[in-house]
């Protein structure tokens, strides 16, 4: 029996990145031997065990054979005769196919160390084309490592395109697509995930609401980049600089999806795109089974981001109705989240990244003012007609906002 550290732990050590999780491969062992050594079995499709003390995962070396469609269409084979190289060749990228033995020596049959040096994301073997999920994984790794200078090898990108051309992407379950996408939204340059998917034709299959933004013109006065799709990627890049929260980043991705439905006769204006963005957001989230917290903030960002841009010109009644419409009095965190997404939109172009966006602070202060009322006293004053309580509370909030704006407006 020989034990090797594999995968991300080896890769990240070579990249001088913190190692979060460690995975191990066991060569020359049987399940019975693992059980005899007090390892706990947890694998369903193939033998994986938890170490009795560290609880880290130890997988028996295995091979796999394509036996069906999609991510689950594989038959696994594991027995003591399977070699380390046979196990490593089934992995996606060469930088993930490096092992380290118990003495610290590297086993690198597919030149992953060299690809780390040349900053290349390269597939291990032609078996890469058998698993459509790997298209999303490569895009996600690109979003993670592009800041270090990594690029996707041309041959690997071609294989990704081949997988798409054969229709394999359609066999991915919504759950798997979202798992990879949510992880990608947490990466340093999440926009590159969507750009990589677009480069091989996946975006139009899995995210048509985002794909159709490319080529849609914006007014040059506000968007010198013109293309709404390009602006969306810039806004997501900026959101990644402003927050690590995938929920807020997803809202930035979706804030302008309504522009994809604008009639060409209205270009470059997009009347009603704010509310018009809610149906495609609903469709996207329903199709990929995206959690409600992502959907809800994305809808709020779509509907109200231009409100935030125009705060100084809005009526106090409109401002309070905005807070009500986003359910902010029950979920106050939504105000700062909307402020952040609006800032990402307004400062999306790199030359604006460090520009101030005072409306982010202004909306938070306006919300503070709207909350600074004595609801109990108002309720007491309506003891004879309790149906008036909501109206009187609303009027009190409008009054507070109005008084505040009177002092801050030029």
C-alpha cells in the first residue's frame, strides 16, 4: 500500500497558495484492508474512506470508463492493481494531476509542474471530452487563476468547444451547473468564468439571458463600451473588487438583463428595462434551481439600480416606496447590498474604479432616516382606527426623508 497527496493540495503548494483541503490516493490496497485499518467508508460510486483520526478523504486508485451521457455517465473500476498514473490520467487538468509521496517527492507524469511554470490550464488527456462538467470546471479555474497570469491552452479550449458541439452540455443537471457557477461567483475574477463559457458556446445554452446582452447597444454618454454584455462583465469585475459575497456578485451580473428584451427600434435607450429584467431573472433562477436569496437580490438590483443613481431627483414618496418594494424594513441588509451593486454598475469601467459614488452612502442614510420613527407612538395614536397605522407610518417615513433631503440637496 502506498499513499499519495493529490490534486488541489499539491497544486496550491506549488503555487504558494494556502492549502485548504487535502485529498489522498491509496495505491495497492483493497477496501478490506482500509476497513481493517479503521478507515470509515463514505464513497457511493467508488471506494472513498475517511481517515480514523484526521477525517481526510482517502480514495482507492481507480480508472473510469464512459458508459452513458453527462456527468454521471461513467463506470468506475478500483482494485489493488490500478496504478497511480492510471488514476491521475482521469483527472481534468495537468495542474490537478500531480501527486506527492510520503517523502515529499513529486510524481508528475503529465507535466503539470511545467504547466504551472508556464501558467497554462491544459487538459490531461483526450478523455477530458467525456465529461461535460469539465467545461465549467476549466472556466472556474480560469476565474481563479487568471490573476496569476494563467490562460486556457488552445487545445483545451478546442476540446471544450467539441464537447459543446456534441450536445453534451445539455446532459448536465441544473444542480451541477449551479454548484459550479456559485463556486465561480466566489472566485477573484468571476466574470472570466462567463467569458470562458461564452468563448466555447456554453453561455447561450446555460445562460441565454446573459448571452443576449452581447451586441445590445447602450447610450455612449453613460457607457462608452457601448455593448451591454461588455458592461455586464465590467460590472461583475467591479463587484468582485467590492465584495466577496456571491449573492451580491450575482445581482451585479443580472442588473441589466432587461436590456436583452429591448426592441431594436428603441436602441440605444432601454425604457422599462428595470422592471423588465425581473421575468428573465425568474426564468434563469427557476431553470437552474438557483436559491431564492440570489433571485431576490437580483430582482431588487434590476428594478431599483437606476433609482439609486437618481436619488437626488427622486420624490420622498418614491424613495420610501422603493424601501417598501424591496422589503427593506424587514430585511434591512438589502439596502447596503443594493447600494453595492449600484456602485459596481456606476463605476464598472476600470478608469472609474476608484471614483467616489456618494449615492451608496446616501441611500443608507435615507433608509436610516426612514427607520427613525416612533412606530409605537404612531400605533397608539391610531387606537381608534388601527387600519390607519400603515398609512401613518408611511407618512412619517416620507416626512423624515423629505426633511433630510431638504438639507442635503444643493
